[in-house]
C-alpha cells in the first residue's frame, strides 16, 4: 500500500520545514536539504528528527533532481 500523494504534498521536514520526497521503493520520506530519511510505520510517517537516518551524499544527489 502506497502513501497517499495528497499527504506527501502537505508534509514537511520537522527540521527545516522543507518539502519531503517519497521513496516508494524504500518506503520512506526524504529531505534532501538536511540529508535525512524518515521511515514509515504501517504507512504512517514517523517524522521524528531523532529517529531520522542520515542519507549518503550519493543517495541524496540522486533525489535532488
């Protein structure tokens, strides 16, 4: 089950308040500005900065386009 596209339009990074990108394959939301990935738990975004995973420079660059 995918995350509702309308939800991704209104969600923001809790750190910088920027737009998040949805990684369908990895089931996570990405902030390319802060290089952070937020997991989904049962299709519910877990937008807690202390639980975010830092993205590698290569992975982040892939999503910036």
